[in-house]
C-alpha cells in the first residue's frame, strides 16, 4: 500500500486554547489508527506525529511519549521588530535607479525592447525576470507555440489571504497553526501580533488565514470575497475566536501564485520553458521564475545569481 502521511492539526503553541479546538481520538483509536497516521498530545502541548503505515512499534512509542517535540520545519526565524516583514527591503528602496509601478506588457528579445502599461519603452542590455513564467512567456514577441503549450502545463496553488484584526490581545500564542480538517476552509493561520507586538495596536490581535486553491486541480469554490465570512465562521468553529469577540478589521487579497505544484508535467514543461529563455537571453529568478519551492531569502539569492550570470555573459561578449 502506498505510504500515506496523514496529519490533522499542528500547532506551535502549548496553549490550552489550541487543545480545545481539537477533536482528538481517544487512546484506543490512536493505538489502532496505524494506516491513518498517529496523533499524540501531552498536557497542553499539541502536535501531530505523522507515521507511515510501515512504522515500527518503536516509532509508535516515540509518538505517544509524554514529551512532544516541536517538529515544525522552521525552528527559528528572524522578523523585524518594527514595520513588518516588508521593511527588510527598505534598504533597497533608496537605490537611485529603481522604477516601480511599471507593468511589462511586451518584450522584444531581438531588439531588446521592453514596453510598459504606462506607455513607456526601454532598451535593455541584460534582462532578468522574476515574473511568474506563465505571465512572462505570453509577453515575449515571437515565442514558439510549444513553449506556450509547455508553460500552460505548469501548475501552482493560488491563495485567498484573509486578514483579521481582533479586539483582544490573546487570540493565540502560536506564530503559525496548521489545519488539515476538510470542514475548515483554511489550511494555515498566521498570527502577526506574535511575530512582533508592534504589528498591532496595544491590546489587539491579528490573524491571517490562507485558503488554497488551484486553477489546474482544485478551482476556488465561489468568489474570493466570500472567504472573509467563511474564514471568520471557521475560526469560530476552532474555538480561537469567541462568539463575543469584536472584529475590528477584515480584508482579503487573491494571490494567483502561491506554491509551485510538483506534478508529473513540471519537469519536461519547465525544461522547455527554461531552455527557450536561455536561448533567448532572458535570465530568470525568484520562486516563479525558477518555478520551484523557494523561500524569500532564496528568491533574493537567486536574483543575485541571475545578475551574476548576466554580468558574466556581458564580460564574455566584451572580450
Ligand atoms: C501565503 C504565503 C506565505 C508565505 N510565507 C513565507 C514565509 O513565511 N517565509 C518565506 O521565506 N517565504 C514565504 N512565502 C514564499 C515567498 O512569498 C516567496 O518565496 C517570495 O515572495 C518569492 O519572491 P519573488 O520575488 O520570487 O516573487 P514575487 O514576490 O511573487 O514577485 C514577482 C513579482 O512580479 C510582479 N509582476 C508580475 N507580472 C508583472 C508584469 N507584467 N510587470 C511587472 N511586474 C510583474 C508581481 O507583481 C510580483 O511583485 C510565502 C508565500 C505565500 C504565498
């Protein structure tokens, strides 16, 4: 039987509030749920221990131990004390030759011309793109049809992000909580007030819910705007929000590119698209230029690497 890793809820918190939202199986069903994975909890600390069907008794013993380790893939992280995550980029905003608010509408790789939605044009010496490949390829003049077909095979998840402000400071003491329940519309909640207390006014909490869908595999049910109310309903279901909690703020955004899906089409399609860009002299970087599982810091480094490639090529041309 194919190993199926199953987890239900993973929380980085030890709070009793987190335990109260779980519907955990009793000890007997845990012990007999070999083919469905294993969940363990101890005291106020909740964690999911995913165990493959082939797990040994020793692994089960470890899973039900009273000490539940933090098994999250992020054990530590850095976050700015003030002005949120985006403030990491502030040092680059003062760069002298940065032109923001230019949407590329056409790229002519032969004449090396860029056209923008604001009517401006520019000629480039070297071009590095961090645009998502499915957005980049249709902009390129004379792109072959097999490259267009290939880029259309690339799959990713999209995400409706719902942001909520709550008139209480102790909604959760987790940074991030995961939800895999089918009757909960989001799969992850972030609590920005716990990243830095300066992210919220004194005495308040903030929640960001991630609702995932995929144009290729799991289209969104309804309209993104519907998810503000649906998310609020489901957070109340988990017990994190109380019926009398005052919601001070809510909004949403629809993020078309979230996580790249590593399906069977990806390898061949990506080789076709990247091969074409290499031949055309357009360097690519970032999560959606590389079309991989790339974190923010890796996306940044991939931009530096692409810049180096372009510089190296120009140096070669000049010699
Ligand atoms: C919900 C969610 C949570 C995440 N959490 C984390 C986390 O905690 N830590 C972490 O490290 N990473 C996280 N990531 C991943 C992180 O967001 C990405 O790795 C990172 O943003 C990739 O940066 P990028 O510059 O490659 O792509 P993007 O930030 O997507 O930049 C691509 C840019 O291209 C622009 N663009 C598109 N078309 C055009 C056009 N025609 N003309 C001009 N510009 C255009 C877009 O507007 C966009 O700004 C998360 C991602 C999601 C979706």
